[in-house]
C-alpha cells in the first residue's frame, strides 16, 4: 500500500509541478483580467463535472462493487460488470456533450452569473467553454479505465495521465499567435490533452487485458448495486467540489480580477490536495474494500490509520507555508508579465484563508473511505449536504464585506464541518479506530509544525533579501526554493525526533516495509 501511495503521490507531484509551470505561463500571458477570468470558467466547468460525477462519485460506487464482484464471483462476471458500466458511461457522456454544446450560454450563466453584466467577458467565456467541454467526455472515460486499473493494483500510469493536461496546454500556449488570443490557445490545449490522456489509458488498459468493451446496457443486480451507491456518492464524494462550484458562481459577482485570485490561490492549495488527499483516497479505498470483502477488519483499520498519519505528516508543512508566508509564495510563482504586485497581495490573502481549511480538505478522502468501502455512500452524502448548507450561508454572508477572502473562508469552514462529522460518525459506527501510533504521529506533526512556522516567519526576511539581490523572477524562485528546502529539513528532523521520542518505530510507521519493497 505504501509503495502505491508514493507512486500516486510522486506522479501527482509531477502533475502539480508541471501545473505550476502552466500557471506561471498563464499568469504572464493572461494576467488576472478578463481573459483569465473567462478561461478560469472554461476550465472549471468540465473540471467540476469531472470531479463531482467522475473521480469522486464514480470511484466511490465502482471500486467497491467491482472488487466485491471480483472477489466473490470471479473475473468473468467482474469483466461483464465493467463492460456494462462502461457502455452506460459512454452513452451518458455523449448525451451530456450534446446538451453542453447546445445550452452552453445557460451553463455559463449558471456558473458565472456575474459575467452577464459584461457582454464581452460573457461571450468569451461561452466560446472558450464550448472548446473545453469535450475534455469532460475524455477524462470521464479516463476515470473509468483508471478505476479498473487501480482495482488491480495498477496506479502509476493513471496517476501520470494528468501531467499531459499541463504539458499539452503549455505547448499550445507557445503557439498562441496562431489563435485569436492566448485564451483560445489554452482552451484548445485543454481538450487536446483530454484526447492524449484517453489514448494513454486505453493503451494501458489493453496491455493489462482490462480494456472495457461496448455491451448492451442492462440492469443486473451488480449494476443496480452500483447505482444505489452512485446517487448518494455524487454528493457525498464531492462536498469540497460543490463548494468550489459555489466559489465560481459567487466569485463571478466580484470585480474583475476576483475570480482570478480565487483561481491562482486554488492552484496552490490544490497541490497538497492532489499530492496527498487524492492519493490517499485512491489507494485506501480499494485496500479497505478488499479487506472488508475478506472480513479483515484489523487490516482495514491499520491501513486507514497509517494513511491518515501520512496524510497529516505530509500536509502540515503546506498549511504552515500557506498561513505564514503566502505572499512570498505567490510573488515567487506568479508575479511577472501582466500579473502585478496588487494581484499578488490579493491572491495571497485568499491563499491564507484556504490554508486554514487545508488539513480538513486533504483528510476528507481518507475519512470517507471507511464508509464507501462498506458500500455506505448515504452517510457521506448527508454529511456533505449539512456542511454545504453552512458553506453557502457563509459565502453569501461574507463575499460582500470580505470579497474573495470571504469565499475562501467559507470553503475552509465547510471542509472542517465535513471531516469533523465524518470522523464522529465513523467512530460511533466502528468504521474508524485510531490507534496509539496515529495519535503519536499527529502530536509529533503538531510540534514540528510550530517549529517550522517560527523558521518561516523569522527567515523569510533574509531569503527575501537574497531574492532581491538576485533580482526578478529567478531571484524570487531561488529565495522560495532555499527557504522551502531549509524548512523541509527542519520539519523532517523535528518530525522524526518527535515520533521517536513518543515511541513510534519505523515498522509502526510502515517505513521498514517500504524500504524492503522499494
């Protein structure tokens, strides 16, 4: 499990790093004005649909059902089940794509109602979203192939696929002179990357003999079981995504540039969510599903505890960075070209607000896995609905007095309500049993985080002076890299020392097993 976790995390890190390079290009070419606001909507619409109906809900319903059928009824029936779901998914995406193209103005008005006050921005958003919408068709099928591969222990290629989104988009940005403007080039790059990802996953699925085939859709018992889980999972697996959907809707009511600040801050805090949170859910769900199918309760809880401990340990440094030195990070990454100092300060304020809820956002996937592995998608649905109600009320109350920062605060509160309720219910239903090792690692992380916060607070001045001495974007990047490296060393040393002082061994943390497996 640890090797799979690190495999997913490693490729996710590569995806996020290339994503940063993509966003650095976007900030320089599009800035934080009308073109970037419009492109943010064009990218978010298919991405929101993908995250809500694809990765989150689909995996929550498909993986446990597929593994149960595979373990109990054999490979032939599991393959038939996969073919049935693939055929239904393909049909639904064709219908959704047709509806999207026909009613795109209504979709954009729903997602960004504030754009209607600026006809030029609204028309650009509609045109760009028509270009990017087929990306949803491609990555939804990619999600299907990835889920089947994950169920069979294949994680590397599915985790690598998102890298293509960034690489291909950057390639199109370099030839933006061939398009009406750079926003059109970026949008075309998005849909081209979707095609590239789909081809890659189809080749990998065929290589492992897992390529799904089109079959006559039916509603057998396995398919009905999938849909009984899928409906609630649409909401239960996507509380944070729905909150981000609301961010876009309400953010469109802000002055020009507000939605861009949300976009750039989101790109930064999505790094640990993708690097740690998504990796944890991707690996933990099939692991716990397999353990529950075999009635191996101890194995399931051990996997969950170790995954949550790793989640906290890897996320804490990001929380410290986003809360203590957000302006340093934003300036180093984005402040060049059309992206000015005022854009940096606005984005940094939003990033700090998102940072307050980051740990909860990352932990949600791992906490939800216990319910999903048992086939319970209704409880996470009810929890997500309750948290979402709080979130929407706070957004409406805060967006006018606090602007984009108020929207980010509401999203962070939503995440804490969500994960807190999940943890409480999981404890009551014996779906989460924290052990001594988990508690010790959390305490060690808290101590190491306090030390790291002081290092970042007191040393950002000298590293900023170094950045100014070097000059320009290279100087800021060098300063950020230096401070980041020093912080990582301090945090890692403090974490290991704290864990050892509390009696946590390498074997209990899974490190000795990881070393043996390589």
